[in-house]
C-alpha cells in the first residue's frame, strides 16, 4: 500500500519577509541595518576597485599607456561603493521602518 502524504491538500507556508541567502534581513534592528549597508558598500568598493585595477592593467599592457592606478578607486570604487552603500541603507531603512510601524 502507498502512504498518503499528510500535507496533501495543504499549501506550503511562504514567508513574505525579506531574506538574503536565507538570512532574514527584514528583521534587522537599526544598528544591524547600518552595519549590513556599510558592509555591502565596502564589498562593492573592493570589487569595483579590483575590476578597475585589472582593467587599467590590461589597458596599459595593450596600449603601452600610462594610466594612473589611483583612478581605479577614485573614479570607480569610491563612486560605486558609495552608491551601493546609500542604496542598501535606503532599502534596509525602509524595511526597518515598515517593521517598526507594522506595515508590510
């Protein structure tokens, strides 16, 4: 005899809370939101700086140019990291305010 599942006819429970890789970011406090936003900004800064350095390296090697490597963080990493940090603070701040006020 085949066993009948006990979940037959029931829909799975779906959470409407915001998660990032399974971590509930919709339940963070204000300080944790600030830290997570800053961490996202720093990660974006380092990624954009790395990509900028590699791009300048390839450009200088291919064209025998003399592009300064400082441009990789001044024009790339700093701007991109700041935008990501401000965007993540806005998003996480909105989640925090919605949780505090009881709105979804």
